[in-house]
C-alpha cells in the first residue's frame, strides 16, 4: 500500500540520516527523504513525525558542518560584505601589478646607471 511505503521511506530516511558516518551516507539519507511524498487530502492521519527528522539532523550537525559541499544561504548583509571584500582584493591586486611594473622600471634604470659606471 502506498501509505505504508511512504511511512517506511520516511522512517528509513530518518534512520539513514541519524546513523550516517560521513557526508556520502548523509546524502543517501537525503535521497531517501526526497522519495517520500506528503500524503494527499484523502489521508487524514499519517504517522510521519517531523520531530524524528529534527532529532536525526541534530545528531548529524558535525557532519553537516564539516562537509564543504553543503552550503548555507548567506544573508543579504553577508553577501554584500563578501562583494566588498572581493572588490578590495581586486583593488589590491591592481596595486600589486602597478608596483611590480614600477619596480621593473626602476631596476631597468638602475641597470643603465650601473652600465654607465663601468670603466671602459
């Protein structure tokens, strides 16, 4: 029956997420959860309990924090700060290129002066 299949998928997803030892196993649990479908209006009561998922995710907070592929959604202020920092980095890179160019010019001038000082 679809109702029991759905309940089993939800339970398996919670167990898979709660017992995951690494990010790959955690992703497998999320894949199971994606296959779960919220029951339609014809089902008055269903036993999938959102608290089970909260407990499962709470147990895996360390895996979530260590996984570099799982990103949080940045707030508008964080996005703006990141954009400003990136702008600052680009300006500093331009300054470095300009200074490197100036150094190469000074080195060329110094070499000319050194050559003129050499006795013939």
